[in-house]
C-alpha cells in the first residue's frame, strides 16, 4: 500500500479541535446536552407509562417522575399551568 495516500493533506498533526472560547463549539455542546436530556425524558416517560400501579414499584416510579420533572424544568418544557393557558 502506498503510504502517501494515507498521509494527511496538511502534512502534520490534525488541526486542534476548537474548545473553550469558540461560541460555535459551545452551541454544539449545548445542543448535544439538550438532545441527551430530551432522550432521557422520553425514556422515563416510557418507563412511567409502562409501570403498573403497584405498591412495590411506587418508589421507583416516583423517582422516575421526579427526574422527568427536573429535566423538563431544565429544558424549560414544564407543563403549562391551566391558569396560564
């Protein structure tokens, strides 16, 4: 195999990944975090809906609901109050 075909075009180390003060990097990190939280909310919602009303599972279900509500508040996706609608 020809080594020249596998060498980078720029002839050195890969360029540094923008971190820290780069606003586009912060935006990407924020979007990824937002998506991960949304995914977790959907998982919790599925688990809550699939869990039967059983006294043995009540504590676990309550923890899932609390975590879901916390994530929704962090994402500013709280359920609107009836008075505000």
